[in-house]
C-alpha cells in the first residue's frame, strides 16, 4: 500500500487496521480500577499561596474607602 498523503488518509488507514487501538477506533478506553482504600483516606486541605497582588489590591481598596469616608465627613463639616 502506498504511503498516505495527508492526515485524513493516515487516520483512515489507522482506523481500518485490524490491530487498532481503542483511541483510534473511537471507542472508550478501559475504566481505571477503583481502589476503595484510597477513596476512604481524606487528604488535608491545602493552604492558599500568598498572593501579593490581591493583598495590594485589598490595601488600595481599604485606602480608597477610608479616603472617601474622610472626604465625606470633612465636606459635611464645612
């Protein structure tokens, strides 16, 4: 058989072979075995990483809120 000329021909050739894999033929791969002992064991929750950008954003938000509150009080007194 001549070599396939493009990807579609190659896929068709692989699909038509007798010893084809489940991936090529479109079938499902066998399901992995479930281990009941592994499912019973709980993993501890992971801590979130330090996110300096969000810390900076929250600091800016707090500064903006305090500044706005200060301006409102200052303008209310004048």
